[in-house]
C-alpha cells in the first residue's frame, strides 16, 4: 500500500502598507518552505475574507497604527469565515519604542503594553471565532515606513520555531 504524505499548509494574510510586512511574509515563507511546509502569502486587499482557503494554520500579520491593528486588518478579521477550532498565529510589524524625550529612558515592556494593543486585539477577534492560537510574535520597525529592525530575519526564525509542523 502506498501512503501519500501531505505537507502542512499555511495561509499567510498580511496588511503591509510600506513593504515591511511583505518582506517578513516572504522570509517566513522561505524558512517554512525549507522545512517542507507549503506557505501561500496573500495581501488582504487581494483576498476574500468570506472565501478563505482551507489550511492547517492561518497566519495574520498587520502593522500597528495608534496602538491597534490597522483598520483594513480589523475589517478583514471581522469578515473572515474561518473554521471553528482552526489554528492561527499572529506576527505583527510594530514601531520600535523610542526613548523618552526628557529623560532618555526607554519604556519598559509593561509601559509599552499600556499603549500597544495590536496583538491582544487580533487575538480577541480570532478567539471570538473559536480559533486556537499556536504562536504570536512581533518584528519591530525603526521608523513609520521602515526599515525593519536589525536582525529581523533571526526573529522570524525564532517565530517559525514556535509553529508545530504537522507530520
């Protein structure tokens, strides 16, 4: 009897405005493809949220704006028809914290969490759809339009190691 091995399939949806998220998506795809995983990357403007392709994992990536995921991603997630119990991951691109102008002190993780809600908002929206989170992460952007932080490919690699690969 011949057995067929079906590779794990990930559908990656990003909302890159200045190309940073698209670069992260392509790096993720490159790294996961090397592990034998099929990754299809889509910009949300080219995807139909009510016609989501079947996948073993849905990955969503959005930049933050004023501490929230950009409006296009929030709208996409509200409309997305995803299977109950499906698995998801989030990988955001967020503005790197800057030192306080008066003191020069960098904000702590706790202080950043008070104004940066991109991941928690996306998690809440996806968990309302009865999806199960398997991983989350963020890549920092040094300016509004970029570039990505130094060593960002290593952060993508660390994120890929959180993804459980199906046999």
